[in-house]
């Protein structure tokens, strides 16, 4: 998530600038991008894409010279994507069952053409397989680059294989004429190896067909967050101070005793006459509330801290920018929590 990246970078920069901060990682539970109706309990994963021709998308450069006999089959890669995505969704135990349709739905050669499933197709597939919704791979293309360089003076061969994939995934329910969601995918996988000779290097690097299949499976697994609630890591921090009550609060925070830490930070905030110290206490209170899943309270404290920091440091101050990012992250957690309540209940 972009906000988390900004927050992490801000934390890194601020930690370099000052030592009165402790950072740590937290696990946050995030909703799926797609919210299905409550009656959807069984999903069917299908391949509605056409594999690109063997001669398309593969480039092999050996010691600076492009080879003209490059071929790579993408048939199994499309199935690997569907199988991997379906498996990870099933492993999340969010749906009652996830089934994989083993035959491709299309048999034409228009691999660049994006053809959506019609409502009757979705109804038929769901009725035949006893499912409530369909996730469909509608298009997927690959570019693969293999480059090998020889270094005879060092007695080694260096090789790299890069696979880039792009495509479209849609999800459907029989009750709707149009798809519920359209997800554009774009991702890449790279292998880098060193061997004593070309034969060894070729053993270490995956063959073209295998590279496509492995890359597709990896990318498919990464797509699961769109369809099931999932955990992710986020960076958080709290300010410290040599004072006795600050140390006491920090000790509670280190032990995960957020209610006790909140109480100490509240006392600090109420008795402090220093705006900077008060802003830091407000920030810590925001964190304590967030760790207790009181996201609205956390956002209120973070806004108060942001206002004090802005008054003291200006709009471009390090702490001001950090709090701005934190307020955005907390607002996202509020929205995510509301969406999770719809997807999995209170």
C-alpha cells in the first residue's frame, strides 16, 4: 500500500534524525478488495484466456547476440495461475469451497482478445459445479528475457531470466449481468544464477516453459488478496523520553500492555506544558488506541498531534509529515474495519 510505504520511509528518516523513538512491526487484518454477497460460499476458478503462441514474447541473448530459435509454451502457465490462485483462496478458509475448472473455456487463437463471460455462461458454470460465483482469468500474456554472459577470465557464466506478466481477472455471480469486479494484473519474477560453464548454468536456470509456469503460479498466489481478507505488516512507532513516567509507559508498551501505557501517556499529556512533548504524548495515545482497535479515537489523537507538530515545526516538519501519513493510515484502517465487518461480521 502506498501510504504504508510513505509511513515507513518517514519513520526511517526520523529515526536517523533522533533517538527518542521506538519502531516495530504490527500485523494488520485487511479486507478483500471484492466483497461478495453473503450467500456466496463456493467459488469456481476458470481459465477463460488463450495462451500466446510459442514464438511470441521470448528473447534469448547469448554474449550480446540475440538467438533466433526462442520458443516457450504458455498453455500450462495459464492453468498454473488459476490453480495457484484458487489454492491460496481455498487455504484462507474464507469460502466453504473453491473448485478449479480443469478445461480451458476458450479454444480460439485470439490470445490478445479480452472476452468476458456472459451471464448465461456464469449461470451454467455455477449450476454444473454447484458454486455461487466464478473467478475467471480472461487474458494473460508474458514477456520473457534470458541473457547469458560468459566471463572466461573468471571461469564463470552469468545468467538471468526475467518473466513479466500482464492480464485481466474478473469475478462474476449469476445474479448480475456484468462482472462484479475487474482486476488488472502486472507483475514480474526474476532468476539470477552463476555457473562454472554453460551446462551448469542451464541446470540452474529454469527452462522457458518451466519459467513461465513457475512465474504464473507465483503471481497467481499474490493475487489472492483481492478475493479474501488477509494479514499484512505495517510499521508503527512511539516516542520515548528519559522521564520516569515516560519510561514506565514505554515498558508497558514493550510488553503489549496498551491500556496501561495509554493511562500513563494520558497523564503525561494532561500535565505537560510543552507543546512538543504534548504532541508526542498525543501520538502515543493514538497508537495505544489503535492497538486496542479503537481506530476513531486513534485518529482523533493523531490529528491533535499533527496540529501541534505543524504549529511547532511547520507543514514540512519531519514529525508533521509523519503524523499526516499516520492519519491517512488510520483513516484507511477505519474504512477497512467497516469493510471487514461486512465481509466477516463484527
